[in-house]
């Protein structure tokens, strides 16, 4: 009995292709290679199937697909869980392992189609899609640990010789993952073409085949099958104009709606794939240049795209949903062809602005591609409407003053002649030192300091935006300024989510705010712009950390509905009650409720049978004032509550003309006639009246007491 569960040991850290493992088979000790069919489990691997949609979504079809795909997902996870030597042994020697992976690439939903209408199906599809990408990423990883690694030469050979990666597989990876995983796919392709340079030779042959496919599309839509005459096409199509008709009916050769739909979808898939390929692998521009691919897409755009629209109108029903769908595919394919041309030019522009290699050589390549685009009118006309040619040429003149002006002027004249418009005047070249002799002495290339800052910034912003297209130009510029205009640090910081703290609070869609002409006028004239909001916390023109949550648009709702509700709110006064209560701790309660305060109450009519209090009783002082001060112990902290309550009740009842009344007092201040002498009580009453008369009468006692109540100084 063999034992496949042997611990992998590589004490000498040899490459995996040179490692031998010791196993025991029926009592016999054997040495088995680390990469050998011996380590392959006898396991059946499933293949991917496209999810049901539309008319195929019958009862039970969705559940059956989910069951099968759950098994498929389990197989992917099992494959990734294998040890390094077992993983590669399975990939190399399992009969259906690569079929399992390639089946998903062949049946994956292209990016121009909408997601599945079932959210549950779409979630399962996205999970499968993620694990397939992880498997292909592991296939280009030559070293996983110190003991689990493979030499690059050996890996490049097994990937190529065992057809683990082919150009169709590479392009399917671009189409399936390149839109939303651009950086990851770029790393996979860089590693793959570095491991095995022979893939470039295969890519050249594949692009040449695409050129022939484009010619076939042109012939299909230009051939008149009712005539033996060849289609009217340029000389470059000589040799491809023979489309033989079957010996039976001629009508079978005519384009039908379904055949035309297949041609358009094939064109869309090819254009989108090649656009992503050149975007994630810029070195592939050399492959396109070797095969005259630029000329091929220019001719397809000139002699194929307009005819596809015409044929679609001839064979299609413009009122049907299928017609609208196919027409949208053709519109997308047309845009993708323009973007392929743009991406090829972008490779050379980025190399010029980043100063990779010879700048003059990149400028010449850029102009050569542009000249190829001018071989026909239609593509360059639509390209210019999307991406103005004169703006790119102005940037190139500033970055490379030695640019061939004859070629640039010819390009501008050719572009604007197709538009029937006059060409704009070229931007003036940068100032040079005219005092220096220019005959026989070559001018050196300008240093970085002579290139305008706006050109450098725009180049770096474009470099970052190509990798992170969802970011705004203003946000990218802020990041570049923070990281010293190092685009690689900006890209890594955003992808790893470790931006500096000042950059985290910024809006990632922030655009570039152009210079205010008023500010420029201030610098020139010294006339300052005055604004009430300048420099405050909401000044968007000078601050990036404005707290938008504090901004309010429109009329703010008031806390109170009206004035009455505001006056009735005693919230703040209740908070002050505790503070004023501290000052009344040592205050005599009797003094707090003295007649000086209580005599300000409103007068009420007497009840039936009662007599209204006389004026003398209103003027007389309170009984408590006549009590000697010795009646209360000065050491008492406060008055006895029982006595205080009794006095309050008596005073309250007396003021309302009922209940208890204090005994009548002798308040005579007239006394006897002058010269007859006066009694002691009369003299005392006169002295008291003279002393207390200022506390009576017209001294605003009522208004003062009312003010104290409203301020919360005394209980209401």
C-alpha cells in the first residue's frame, strides 16, 4: 500500500523540480520526484457552465446550476489548498485540471453585458470568478516559500510546453478580469512574458490572425453576392476578395440578421480584448507595430463599420429589442476601436513624459502611429472629436522642443482637412538662448526645470489615472504633492489603503479647480478681492478640510414654534435654580417670605359676609417685627418649620379677609393736643412711621417682585 501523505521536506532548499521525496510502497522504500503523477489524487473535477437566463430559466434550472457550481467552487478551493508540489503535479498531470479552469474563461460573462438578474446567482458567479483568478495568479508564482519554489527557466518551459497558458487564454483573462482588476492582470502578464519570451512570438501570430479576421468582416459587408465583380476595396485587400459561393442557391450566401449579429459580437470581443491587453501590458505595443495592426483597425473603421450599420438596417427590424441590442454592441465596438488607437499612442506619451529610454525615439514612434492613422479619414476624425490632436501635439512640443515641426504641421493639416476646418495655430515653442551660436553645435536636450510644471503634473496625473480611473484629478494632484510627485508611492498608498492622514479626509472625486482670474489680477495689480467668506471655516477656495456636515442649505427650522413657546421654556432657569439655592442655605425663611415681598399680591374681592381689610391694617407692620430679637436663639440655623408654617397660614388667611386675623394694635400717631404731653405708645408709633414710610407708598415694590419672579430668583 502506498503512502501519499508524506511530509514535504526540502532541507537543502532545492528547486521543486530537483527535489526527491522518500515514500514506502508495499514495504519498499522509493524515491519519488516532487513533481510526478504519483501525487495526483484520483479526483473528478467538474467544469463551469453558464447560468440559466431568460427563456432557459425553467423550474429547477436555477437550483440545478447552483448545485453544480457549488461543486465547481469546492474543486477550486481544493486545488488551492494543495501543497506546492501536489498543486503543480495536479496541474501538470491531472487529465481535466486545465479544462476546469479554461471552461470558466470560455463561458464567463463579458464586461459589456449586464449582471445576472438573480442576485443570488450573481453572487455565486462573482465568488467563482475570484477563485479562478487566484488559481491563475498562483500559476505564475515561482516562489511561495524558502523551500517551495521553482526556477524561472523551468516554470517558463512547463507553462509553455504544457499549454497551461496560451495566447487565447491570456486574452480571455484580459477580457474577463481586465476591466475591474487592471493592476492584478498587469502583474500576471508581466510575470508570464518575463518567464517565457516565446509568448511574444505567439502573440505576433495571433495579432496577424486578427488582421485577417478584420479583413474577412470587411469583405463580408462589402461583397455583392449577386455579382461576380470583386468588392471595391484598397490594394491592401488584394488576395482576400475571393469568397466563393456554394454551387446551389445564391440566397444562402446573403447576410442574415443572426450572421450579422455574430460578426458584430466577434468584432466587439476582439476590440475590447486588444484594448485591455495593450492597457495592462504596454510592452505589447511592439507586437502591434510588427503586424501593422494600426493600419488594420483604420481600414476596418473606414470600410467595415459604416457598412455594418447599413447592413443592420437592411436585415434587421428597427422596432425589435434584438435590433437595439445589436446596434448598441456595434456602437461599443466602434468606441473600442478608437480607444485601441488611443492606448497605443498613450504608451509613447507616457514614455515621453516619464523619460523612459530615448525621448526622441518615443516622439518619432508617436508621430509614426499618428501618420498611420491618417491613412484614412473616418477614424482620425472621430478620434479627434473625442481626444483633440492639437492638445497632444502642444504637450509634445513643450516636452520635446526638438520635435519635427514639419510632421506635426502635416498631421494637423490632415486632421482638420477631414473636418473641413482651418488648423489652429501651433503653440509657441519654449524660449531658447538666442545668443548662443547654433551652427555646427548641437543643442542639448532641455533639463527638467525647463519643462513646464503643468506638463509634468498632467503626465503624472495621467499615469495614476490609468491605474486608478475612479479618482479625480484634483485628488491625485493633492496626493502627488504630498508624496513628492512620486506616482508609484501614490498608487501603492491608494491600493494598500494607507494614505496619509491629511489625504484621508479629501473627496476622492475632487476635480482640479482652475486658477481664478481674479486672483491672477490681484497678483498683477495688487487689487485684492474681498469676500465675507474669505478665510473662514467654510472657504472652499482656500481650504480642503471643510466640514460639510456643518453646512445647511435652505431655511433652518427653529427650535420654537412661536414667541409664546420660547417664553414658556424654563429649561435654562431650572438649571440656575440649583445655583441660587446655594445662596439661600443660610438665609432666614421668615425673611425670604416677609411682607416686603408678600404684600405685592393681587387684590381679590372679599367673600360674602367678610369685611375688606382697612387701610390702617395694610399700613401696619407685620406682627413679627414687634417681637424682640431675643425671642429666637441666634444660634439656631433656621426657624422651626412648624412655627413658620403657622405664620404663613395666618398671613395667607388674613390677606384674603377670612380665617385668622392678628389682634388689633394701637397705631395712634395723633395723640393729645400739643402741650398736654404724649403717651409712650404714641411716641413709639410716630418713630416707627417715620422710619418705615420710605418702604411704603410709591416705590415700585410690585414691579420689583414681579421682575425677580421672571428671572427665577425666587420660587414662582
